[in-house]
């Protein structure tokens, strides 16, 4: 006997068959879960990658660390020159023998000391650290001397200061020939 | 019964918890420093002072990380030194022994004065502190950028953190 419906007979749905078609078995659930988790992990990985990439800009707008400070004769012997203090946060000092550039950052907590010409010392306004003209600390809480910046005399005769290179007295780095220029 | 969970109290509580967590993470228990706060904390310290202690205080600046190790006996600095973190060698290096005037700033009493002087003299708009209760001292001091001539001075910020506080016996 044929199962096909005869003409005019309504096609009745087989409820058992329909139920079978809609059922998702346990294996399929795990497959879908794996796909979902995989997609989620991929999205998180992509987002993390993009975030990390964002931390490394294509172009850095950083000011140059080197500047020309004029000719040695622009600086008086035995004087602390404060002309670069605001712009470059340093002083240029000329003695009988050498010229050096001191970093105007207190070694205690990073304030900017002032040069007191009458007292011939650098004095930090924050906590009272005092430094000689040489940069050596002698009073207050500063634990070590001021740092020197790299200074060289270029081919044009001008002094060039590099703020990215520092020299520390307590490490013996003030003997480095790039920490001063012979006057 | 189907319950509408959109405004379920546990969800609101969880959101509030996350917000509080975010606030704590951002501020790390810090509050704006004021002379009144410093005076109150110092008064509590002085009401029951600890005469013998060892304190380890880290100072972090943009291009420097140093650790002050100070031993105080009967209220006076007995031994003090500072070491600098060498980020290339990954060691504490460049040990410098400190005299009393250098070390005082990182004793418990000195930390109160450090903040007072900052508030008076530095011109830093941001000075925040975290206070511990037992014993009462300034556990963390955050100093924002130093201002000069109406301009923030780059790389002038600093953070001072008490890493260790140890009460010593008189005979130690």
C-alpha cells in the first residue's frame, strides 16, 4: 500500500518526525559551545591586540633632547648661568677650568631649586636641600648631588647639551669627558 | 512565576560593588592632604609614639626608584641608608649612607613634615596621602607635578610609600 497521499487528502504532519528534526543532541551542543567560545576568544584576542598596539604610537611628538647653548665665552667665569632654567631645566656653570651643565632637579623629591647668588648655593624651596655651585649636596634631605647633563663643544664652537644623558657624581661619572667641556 | 530580573536587587548591588571597587582602585585609599589631616594623624602618633622602629620607604620618580631604610632608636635616627634600583641589572645598587638631616625626612615624624612643607612651598596642586590607623602614620604620599611660573614642570612628580614598618624592642 502506498504512503503517498491521495488527491484531495490533507497532508497531516507527523508529530514524532517533527520532534526529531528539532532536537539538538549533546554532541551538537558541545560543538556550538566550542564555536561560540572560539569566536569569543578570537574577539578578545583581537581587542587585546588592538589595545596593545594602541600603546605604541606611530609618531612620537617628543621635544628634542639636545639644544645648542651658545659659545663658551657667553658664560662668565665663576658664575651660574640661569638662562636655560625655565626652558630646559638646567644651569650652565663655568669655572676657571671647565664648563658643565647641572640638571635643575632636586634629588630629594624632584622640585626645582633656585640659585642664590648672594649665598653662592642652590636651595630647594620645597624641603630646604642645599647644593654648592659644583652641585654637591651639603644640607637638607637630598641624598646625593645634582646630576650633570652631557655637554660637548660642536664643530661650530657652540656648546651642545643633551638632556637625555646624565652623569652622577657618586658613581664617579663626573670624570667622564662628556660631563664637562674644558674652558 | 516568571520574575522580572531587570531591576533585581542583586544586580544593582553588584553594579555598586564594581563602582566602589573602581573608585578604590583609582584612589587606593588616598585623600587630599591638608594641614588638618596631617595634624590629626601626627597628634594620634604622638599620643602613643613608638620610640624604636625600622621603616623602609620607597620613593618613585619618573627616572628614579630608591629605597630608604631607616632605624630609629629612642626617637633618633640610629642608622640610615638609601639604595637605588638599577633597572638594567635588576638589583638595588648605589648604596648611600644618610646623615640625620637626610634621613629625618623618611622617619614617621619626618613624613608629616615632608607633606606640610609640600603644602606650603612646592606649588604642587596635587598632594594626596593614605593614612594607616595602627600605628597612625602616612603610608603613602602622592605628589603631583611641581608648578613653576604657571607651568607644570615635566617629570617632577613623586610617590613616597612606606613599604615596611617594624617595631623594634629596646634591646634589639
